[in-house]
C-alpha cells in the first residue's frame, strides 16, 4: 500500500482526461443499459448488474468531486 509520501496528485491534463474518460464510460453504460432492458427485461440479472455498475460509477464521481478534481484545464 503506498504511503502518502508515495502518492502524487493528478496533473491538470490527467484530471481533464479522467473526466472525459468517465463521461464516455457513463454514456456507453447508458447505451448498454438500454440494450439489456430491451433484450432481457427489466428484472433480469443483466439489468441489475448494469444498474449496480452505474451506481458504482456515480459513487466514484462523487468521491472525485469531494477530492476537488478540476473539471476543465485552465490554460490548456
């Protein structure tokens, strides 16, 4: 486990890329959720797992907001 001395904050460019990547993942997950609902029905295990994944992604986004990651690069 890294110590606080070993940790390095994200650069501004990395933070921006992370936000873009997470947005893309969220959009793809929404598309997958629609497909799973159409193919397997609302009560299927596939839909339940998609919903769980979406909830986990939301919790990750909230945690990143709490750590105050920049949402856009200043001067980039």
